[in-house]
C-alpha cells in the first residue's frame, strides 16, 4: 500500500464531539489508514494517512467539508 499524509485545517470552534465524529468517519473509509487530530502541536488540524491509489485527496477534503464547510488543506 502506497501512503501519503495530508493535513486539513478545521475551524477552531469545531467542538470535540464533531472532531471525534470526523476521525471515526474518515478512519472507516476504504483507502484511509488513519485520521486523527494533532492535539498538542496543531489542535485545529486533522492528519490523514491514506492510499492515493484507493482514494483521492480531494475526496477526503470534501468529506471533511460536510462537517466543516470552511475546512482547508494545509500545504506541507
């Protein structure tokens, strides 16, 4: 499996239950290895490790935007 990382910034007001829902939703998708918020260094960013051969990065961003329409991909 080929994996890459993508960081997505969400609105600071996104509450803890929505963040947990987002982690669960993304982690349960085919092609996504893990998705978790980096609580200490970047509390408003979720790091997603995924297989670009199985799912497109823009598809992941669109899933996040269903919960937070203002979410944006962070260039790394």
